[in-house]
C-alpha cells in the first residue's frame, strides 16, 4: 500500500507525476537566435559527440575501489546510477579508465581522433553491460540542464511563390508540416562556415574547460534539401536578409531531444542484416523517389536514414558483436578520418559520432588472418585505427560475489562499504530465494552464509595466474590480497605493493559467472538428502554443496577443455579449506560472543597509548585534561591482549618490551593508517580499531584453546544431540542463537554449519 494513511495512490496522481517528468525533460522549441543565446550562456550544450560523451561520464563523479589489491578511482557512470545499478559494470575499472582517457584524447583532438574504440574480451565480462550503461547514462544525462541535446526541424510550407500566397501572409505554420532532422543535425551546422567558426571561437573563449568544442559538420542532406528549397524561393523574390528569411522560426526551429537508441545512439546488433550501405546509413525508398522531384537527381528526403551511423550521428555509434559485421569495419575507415559517409555517388553526409565496437576474441582472429603478409596485409589500415581495450573476468572476490547475487536475485544496488570488514560481511551473507517446483508448490531455499562466497572464491581462483607466487602465498592468499589489498600475517599486514607476481595473466580465462549461476540455479531445484526432525535442513544449500556441484559439472560443460577441467579440479582444495575456516570462525565467535571486548574499551586503550607515546594529555569524561592512565593500559594488555603479565611492569610502569610493543604494534599501525588515508587532520578517533592488526585480534578472534579454557566441560562429540543439563547443551543453544543474530544464519543453516564444524573439531579435541 502506498499514499497517505495507507491509501492507494490515485491514477490521476500518477498522470500528474508523468506530466512533471516530461516538463523537466523537454523544452519548448526555440528560434535559432534563441539557441545561440542559450549556448553562449551554456557552451557545454553545443559540445561535439566525444566531448559530450566525456561530460556525461564525468558528471556522475567518481568513487574509490580496490581491485587487484590496488586503490583506484572509478567513474560512477559505469555503475549505471541512473538505472539503480541494473546494468552496472562490476570490475574492469582500469580498462574503463583507459577507455575514458582515450575518449578524452579524442575529444581534445590530441592525435587519436581517427581511432575507433574497440572493447574486446570473453563472454560474461561486462561488455554488453557497458553498452546498456552507455545508453542509460546518456539518456538520463540528456534530460538534465547541463546535458540538453538539440537538433533542428524544418517547415517549408508557405515559401512557394504560388498565386496569392506569400511568406508574409502566413500567420502561423501548421504543426503537421514540421519535419525534424533525421540524423540529429547540430543546430550550429545551419550557419555558413565562416560565421560558425567565429561563433565557436566565442563559445570556446567562454568555456571553462581545457577541451574546446569542435564542429566541422555541415547540414545533413535532408536538412540541406529543405534549406536549399527555402533559399531558392526567397532568392527568386530578391529577399533581403536571405539567411534570416530561410531560418525564420516559421521555417526553422531548434528543439531538444532525449538521447536514446535511434536518436543520437546507433546500435548495430549481431542479427541485423542488409547490404553494407543499409546497415551503415540506410536505404533509398523507391516509392518516395517517384514522388519527390529533385531536378534529375535523387532527393535525400527519400532516404530512410535508419542505418547505425545515421541513428548515432551527433553522439555514439556502437557495433555489437563486431565479428558478425567484419565486412563493415573496413568501410568505416573514412568516417573517423574524414567525418563523412556517402548516401549515394553524389550525396554525402557529414558525421559527428564516437564509434565503439564490441567483440569477443574471435574478431581478433579474423583481423590477424593476414598477419604473415606484413606490408601486404589488407587489414593493416583497419587494425591501426582500432584502439583496443580488453575486458577480463573479475579477479576480486567481493565483486564476483556481488555479481552472483545480482544474477540470482536481480538485486541491482552497488556495494559500497566504509571498510573491508563491512564489505566482507556482504560477501558472506546468505541468500534466500522462493522457488516454485514442478508440482506448483513454492519452497523457500537458503544459500547458507559463505555459499555465495565459496562459489565466488572458486570462480576467481580459477582465473588467477599462479605460475609465479611469492613464498608462503597460495591461490586463496592471492585472491584475498587482490580483494582487500593486504594479507594478515600474525600482527602484521603485508600490502599488495610488497608482493611481486611478475606479469600475471589474470582474468583472461577461468570459470565464467554464467556457469556458476547455472550451477546455483540447478541446486535451488534439487532436494538434498538431509533431514531433521524439527528444522527444514533440506531447504538449505551449504557451501560444500555449491563447491561439489561446481566441480561435478565441469565434465559436462562444453566451455572447458580437458586440461582446464583438470586444472580447475586441482584448485578446489584450498578453497574448501578457506571456506571451512570461515565457518569455523563463525562458530567460535558465536560460542565466545559474551567474552569479547567492547569497542569502547579498545578505543580508550588506543587513545591512552597514543597520548603516552606522543607525550600528550587526554580529556576525561568530565572534560578535564589529564595524563594517560598507565594502570588502564596495563590491565588491557594483560587481560585482553594476553601479551604480558605482571612481571613485565614495574608497578604500572611498562618495561622496555612493553614500550616497544606499544610503539611498534600500536603507534606504527596508527601512522600507517594516517599515511594510507592521506589525511593531514589525523585524529586518533578517526581510526577504526580493526585497522590495527593486534587490536583486531582482541575484537572477537578466538581459537579452540580459548574455548577449552573458558568451558572446561564442553565436549564437541556431544554436539549433534547433547545430553540434557550438560554444559554442551547450554553452549549449543547459545551458539545457534548467536549465529542467527550475529551472522544471519537461519535455525537450519546454523544447525548444519555447527554440526559440520564440530564434526571436524572433535577429531582433534583433547
């Protein structure tokens, strides 16, 4: 229910909202002079195609991400923000940034204006999402004031010198007689070249941008025919101020349009057919040719203008699955070079469009078929004009997990987190999906915590190059390092820049997300052979179920070669071990929940240590400035950190070992945090305690020894069915409740996970 007091919103209200949306989108048509005044005030509205595309991307802003262990600035435009993230491109930030850099060079005409941007890569890497993201982003940007896009429309009614009819007798043009430029001609292209150059110079002087506006295009043939007709009529009458008469608002209007496929964006799909000219620019319409007289030549008004370049004139031309249209690519060579294309032998059309081609790796094979011919390679000129940007499979665990959730649930929001711990919690979360069976009944299935994580980690692990790994680093370590930017080594963090992987071939091959998605979808409809007297454990899909299914399906999947199947099977064990470790940590944390130190106590300790080392004073609860409390620090270090005992202190004063610990483990970590965040206004209160490795251990990381010391009568062998009244029974009840409250487990998945963990622990429990 929506609306005030739960009432449904009325139909009239929705109609009003639609009216308001369109009012914000469209402007009334204006005269050419009014348009010139507008662009003088707002020069960006007159931008050429590549500059406009760049402006749309930059207008969405940026955000910081970690990919392959490195912090990078990412353009939010590629998160599909205008469409709630539905077609966001996950990962490949470096490729997208290079794409924008090339676009910036093209827009500024810094030697790349003849280039065609080529996006290549295997299936399911985000190339098609880029196409949709471009369309969505440009459409929505064109609805904003800075992004308004304009073209011209013509009305030649009343200009003929028919008896009793003159221009001055026409009080108002008939709206049915207006015809818009079929290829979104730029309004400034109406002006004679010398005047247009002068106008552009004034616009660029007023433009607060290092990239000037370029406009070298003339009117399109359709509009040129209208202009010439009007000019001829008024010249015959010896009309003064001929240009003013032709472009009077009774004949010419400037209107804004919403950018979309067919209006500023041309998309050539793999299934589109026709002759090369039909696919590129359109075709002649025989019936109209017979009706329209153009003095012995073809009238451009009898042309369809439905080719990809015609639709994309003024902004963007995309050739999708370019290997299916390889015959067209050579015919595109003169477009970026000369900015023109032919409709017919005697009729050419100027173009202002940014060309992008999208392909799978098979296009490169076609382009390289004559490589051995060297100087005689007929495709050499084409290859020189293609600027390649190669998409790869995701190599970040969190991004792959996010993509899998999107594939299964249609969630579209972009994951953004203030810390990796927050992002880590998103990765491990369960997924619950309602599934309708063959008998029509609906079941609520649960992918248990860590199930999506397990699938994502295994897929990412298959894509990583492990030929060169530093000592002590395995497949999972590399995956974690790429995702969070560091590895935890005891009390120390080792950051990405400390590792040398050579020149890895990461992301060029591996398990695609479509395979993983299909495996998970099949599992949702299977009935595992597990039962419980009171819990619906049969509806739970465990991480090991997912991993086993992914491996079992390799043999039947045609996308993998025999060598790939063997290699991917061999990468399963470290992934299984890591996922079990995550489940084990959840169970221990749930058991020891009441024994954890609260963050306020930890933050107080850090503040006292920092003040003690720096020789500063702190403010207490009463607002008084006092010295740091040596007793509080001592108690924390003995009772919570467990690093020292009473012999390491002289009263409350620390010995050299304690002093070294505070300086090296606490203060060094604080300084590293300040350095990595580059904040000159560093304050101790700004630090997340988890940024300090030794402190992170205090905030909830325990082991089985701690469990054994805390609960002396605990027996993991009794876990499945603990005897009534035992400590094990009480611990289990609390643990299952804590697993649900702390980590989002259901009662059934908490039972299954804890049983699995205790089954392994009981073997080594003494």
